[in-house]
């Protein structure tokens, strides 16, 4: 890699700062060369084949590929980015409160030409954040590379977090630090030209997405970065006590205002997204069913971060067990010095700060006088051990479920990204070479003729007791590709 390091140094030295424009270009190009050098060395030096993603770095200049909207895909994308302690789950219902901590939401919707007028109205409204200092202080990036809005939405959530439990990984941490204070346009270029992000993004695309397409660019889009009707991802995140919408195709972030003093920020989001869904359907429950949406939440991985409630319960039971065991040990030591205390009771230290009174309420005889006979203390100790073992087994079961879910995500990803064309062509060729293909085709055609000739017209009349057909309920759309 000596030649590449020399190339980076050569071109970095050639950058001349003669104007604000050239300074911006030079700053970004310097960042790109540094990152590209580090990422190429990382991928080439890695012994883990999983890190050497099946994407050609030369193809990055040709643009990013379309991704499907799937929580498993986004979770694997986070893993490839290097983030630890975070995952993505799908939200099916917004009428009910969203449980648990949420880092941010990713919303997929149909972007079409008819929405341009509404987009223009929003851009001209007072809800836009136009202060450059405020905009540059948050991570808001304009989408400068086609088909990158999935990664844009995910990165926009992660890089606006100040969470000590979340490990962003080396790539995202470096991106966050280097783009601090940059304009949205430069942040967009930084995302689009970070090799590891592009490689991770493209590695989860279907083979069909990688095939060249006849682009019919719409002259109505000023930037020329978006064509026709497609699906687009945007992010909703809490920033400085306000709900902010981050859309890479808009020039400014959208401020949806603060949430209530005694409520979670997700409640404000539910109100905003419910209004948006209602406006998309015109408030009509019988709206056309091709209006599809998908809503995903970026949430902490409680198992990996150790923040699952069962961890706290195990810790509490362990403290309670230690308190009981200490009381029993003290009693034994006293009995050694005074044999006449063999029929005395064991006192539980009421001043012990580790002891949880709510746990003692399950045992009224202890809660009243905090004293038991030694045999009762032993029984109590066994009960605590049994309860702790049950909680640990429950936690292990949930941990296994999460591991199995991640394994299934990877299986589905392999099926999604695998190109079956070569296998099908080879299989058909082998059948033709052995003379089996024509025979199978004839058998299939004969079967279809028999089925067609054997069919009779049947009219099924509804019975009086049959329930009317349910109206299709609007739910988030799955497996829609992004713009």
C-alpha cells in the first residue's frame, strides 16, 4: 500500500486554499483521501471474510444501490458500520404508546411528483430550521448520492445521539468528529464517499439493484438526484428537547416542536406521524391501498448493553441473598461463642442499604419483625436461589431468541443478495444436455391441460352466518426499495 499512501500525500500537498470554495473542496477531499486510505487498509488486512464485503470499491463512483425496507437488513447494516448495542425493529401500530427507550424513527413513504408542491410549502413554512449555526451543530446531511437515503436515515439517527451506552464504532465516530460544524451539503458528501459505509450499504442490495437501468431523469427535480416515483427514507430524532425531522432531500431540518413536560418524546412523534398518515390518505379510511408506509425504530439492544430489566432483577436478588446469608453467618458465629443461643432467632439488619423492603413484603413474618429461626432462614435462602435461577433462565431464553433472530436475519440477507441466475441457467443447461428438459416441459404442459379441462365453473354463495369481509387495515409496507 506504499503507492496509495504516497498518492494520498501527493494530492493532499497539492491542495491550495485560495478561496472559501476551494477551502471547502480541499477540506472534503483531504478527508476523503484519509478515510479511503484507512478503509482500504482495513479491508485488505482483515482476515475475517465477513468484513471483506462482496462489493467492488471501483463501483462506488457509479453510485449506491437501492435497499429494501426491512428491520433485519438495517440491523445488519448497523453491525457492518461497527455500531454496538443498537438494533432496528418494525413498528406496526402508532395508536398505542411506544414502549421502551427509542433512539429515533425511520419512516419510509412513497415520494412522487405530486408531493413536490407540498414539499415546497413545508420548505417555505416557519417550521424549517434556517439558522446555519443551529443546523451545522446537529448532524443534518443533504443527500448528494442517489439511493443512499437508507444509510442517510440510519446515520442521521446515530450521529445525533449522546448516549454513553452506545458504541458507534471507529467509522461512525470518525465521521461524527470530522464533520462537526460542517454544512449539510458537505456532510452529505462525507457520507456518500466513506468507503466502509458504501461497501456495507451495497453489500445488502439485491442482484437486480446492481443491474444497469435506463434512467429517465425528471426535469422537475432541480438537483437531478431523484427520478420518477420511488420510496424515500427520513428520520425523526429528539434534539435539544424538540422533535426534528431530517430529510436529505430537503434543504433544512423540520422542527415539529417540543413535547409535554411529563411525557416521552415518542408521544410527540406519534401525534406528528398520525397527522402525516392522515394527510396522505386524505383522512379517508377507504383510501387506495397502494399508499404504503413503513415505520422502524432504532432502539438499544438491551441484551448486549446489559440494560434489560431482568439484569436489574438478578442483581437485586443477589443483594438480598447476600443479606440473608450474612445474617445467617453472623448467627452461626454468635452460636460458637454462646452455645445457649441455639434456639435464638436470626435478625436481618434493617440498616443495610442493600436490602430491598419491597422484596421482604413477600414474606410477612420477616417484614414484621425481621427475625426468623435458623431453619426458616435456610428455607428463605433456598427460595431466593430458586427465584434467581428462574430469572436467569428467563434471561438466557430471551438472549437465545435474540441470537436466533440475528441468525435468521443473516439467512434472509444471504437469500436476498444471492444471485440465482447462474444456478438456474446452469441447471437448465444440464437438463437440456441430458435430454430431460424437453421431457419435463411436455409433462408440465400436459398437467396444465388436464387441470384446465377438469375445471368446472362453481359459484360460491355466502351463507347468512358468514361474517362480512374485513377491510384491509393500513399497515407499514414491507420490502419497498428506497430512492
